[in-house]
């Protein structure tokens, strides 16, 4: 398997523009997570899905952020409108099943977003 | 107060040194503890996990958990330049779905 695939790897946009980040999880993984990483706050969980259903979106910072998972092999994270404080690296990760020996998160390489 | 505190470093050591990386946490609900390693411009990768107090060894790496003090450590013996990365502690409570990460400690091993 190719691992978790994210696109784009880099995105530079202007304030007010819509940004869409994409993720393809590892096949067979039932859980998908979106994280945001900054120097100040580290890795923060934004939202996660189980079997394509959003389970917990309490980490989504505000209504400008939305995430969807239309099928088991694709998810998007959308920011509209974008602001400079959204600049960060956004990671997608997938997991087979939570548990003591199975709860490993497999991360993609991240999407580095810069909002000017 | 943050749920997980981790010194961001950077920590710079000579090759061959013993490295100690630490995290403290405040929530007693955390039951399962992991360390992830993140190379520059890459996603984190699981290094070790443990769910009980005490030590767990894997090659040059030892994870230590002290639940009574809410303190976890990662020791690296005979550190190598290839160990240069950011190390993130990761803690999980009973449901296992949500992983709370420390901010990470950046380690540089000088040849």
C-alpha cells in the first residue's frame, strides 16, 4: 500500500480564498483523522471519522472549517474563507481500529498551507 | 494548563550520547502512551507504545512511564545522526480514538 496520500503538498493562497485539502487513507482503515500542526500549538486534532461518518469535530476551530468523507477512500478539509492564522501544516492520518495494539496512526506527509 | 507538556528543545547532543526526552501530563484518564518520531517535512511515525507503568525496551530505545507522577520518558542509547528528528509523546484515554500529542522535542545528534 502507498500509505496515506495527501494533496496538495504545498499551497500558497491569499486571504479570503477557499482552500481544499485532500486525503486518501490506507485501504481498509476505518478511521480517518485531520490534524493541524504549528510551532506554537503542536499537533491538534481537528476532526475524525469512523466508517465515513464524522464522530468528533470539537477541534474544528470555527465555521470556516469543514470536512467531508464521501467514501472510504477520500476525504477533504475545506477552509472558506482562509485567513493568515490558518497557515500551518495539515496532516491526514488513518487507523485500522482503536485499541492497545492496533491504535497506531498512519500519517500522510502533510499539506503545508500559507495564507498571505 | 495544557494536558501534555513537552520541552520543545532544541536538544543537541554528540553522537553516541544517551538522550532523555520527557513529557508530563495532567489528565489521569490517559492510559496508553506512545512516542512518535517526525523527520523534517514528513508525517509522524510510531516509534514505541506502552500501556503500563514501568519500562519497555526496543533496541536502543526505552520508553518509561510513571503513572503516579504523570511522567513519561524516552531514552535513546548510543544516539546516531539518523536519530535527528522531532520526538512527540502521544497519550490516549480509554476510548483509544483520540490521541493527544505533546508539542514535540527537536533532537539533533552531531556526528
